[in-house]
């Protein structure tokens, strides 16, 4: 008899569209990275290329690898999936300074006739600036994070595959917005949040901690979806929930607090 893990690996098939999309994005970035290094080699070292590719790989691992199959059976695996999408992939992608390399990597006809007219629209540019303002970006990510973890929304997404994909998109998109004011990828103006970065990160950690603590100390399983199917891994739903909450709490806090510490050290050094 096959184990649950063997069954998941046997039934897993990589999603062709998502995999192909990520590969194409990586190739476009790589082409643009080589082109821009001809004039800005110091600004685009190899580690930026590595960060961007690692960010795309993290997205693939989160939602296209067998981990997605485990997430359907275990809440703890689902929380790891969300951590990869929200806490690791976005900063890695943004550290690659993706805007200009992606534009340079596209065919000129695409830029001239499709993207160029869109990018030049002043209303759209102002909307983009508004989305990446710290308050809007912080609220977007944290409200989306809390909203999708409401039991009714969480269960609905798991029961409807297309809505589950939309949930992943929401997590990834709003997390990119959240990390944007902190990393400010070139050619965005290089001004930093300064001391405002500390409450920005710490308050996000408080939101994560409150949700994690609620799941960890709850006396009964919160998400009914994981009570319906067979217990293939022979782990009680409550123990599984506590394991997922612990991962969110510990890893999620480190993701927010470690940058806060480095930011504080840097600000203190500059003030001296």
C-alpha cells in the first residue's frame, strides 16, 4: 500500500502554464540583465540575478511543486506555502531590481506598441505611486492576509480551485506591494522609510503574531475543510493546526524582525 506522500508525488503534475510563464519571465529578465550590465555593471551584480531567479523558483515551489498537494491535506503545509509566497518570494524578486531588466529583455516592438503607451499614461503612473505608498501597501498586505484567513473565505478557496489560485495571486501581489517601500527597486527614488521602517515591520509582525497565536491556542480546529477528507497522514487536525501556527509565528516573525534589526543598526550608524 502506498503512503500518502507517495500518492501525492505520484499524482503530481507540474502546471504547464505557470511553469512556462515563470521560465519565460526568467529568460526575459536574464536577457535584460545582460544588456543593462553593459552600462551599469556595478548596479546589477550577479547576486541580483540570483535573487530574482530564486524568487521565481520560490513561487514555483510554493504553488507548482508537490508542496501544493501536501497543502490540500495538511494545514501546516498550507501555511508553509503561504509563507513562501508572502515572505520569501516578494523580497527576493524585488532585490533583483526587476523593472528595468524585464523591460530591456522584452522585444522592442512589445515596448513600443504595447507597454510604452500604457506606461506613459499619467493616471496609471499616479495609481502605481499610490499603491506603493507605505500606508496603502501595509494595509493591502495585512488586510488581505487577515481576510483570506477568515474560516469562511479560507474554506471557500480550498473548495474552489480557481478561487484558490486567486487567493495565491492576492497574497503574492499585496506582499510585493508591502516590500516595495522597504526595498525600493531601481529606478525608484532611493529614499528610504528611515525610522518609519521599524513600526512598519513591527506592526506587520503583530498582525502575524495575533493570527498565529489564535490558531495555536484555539481548542478546536478552525478550518472545516481539513475535517472533511480522510486523515491520510494520521495527524490530528488540531495538532496540524498548531504546527502550522508555530511555523507562521516563528518564521513569520523572523522575516519581519530581522530586517527591523538591520534597519535599526543602519540608522544608528548613519546618525552617528
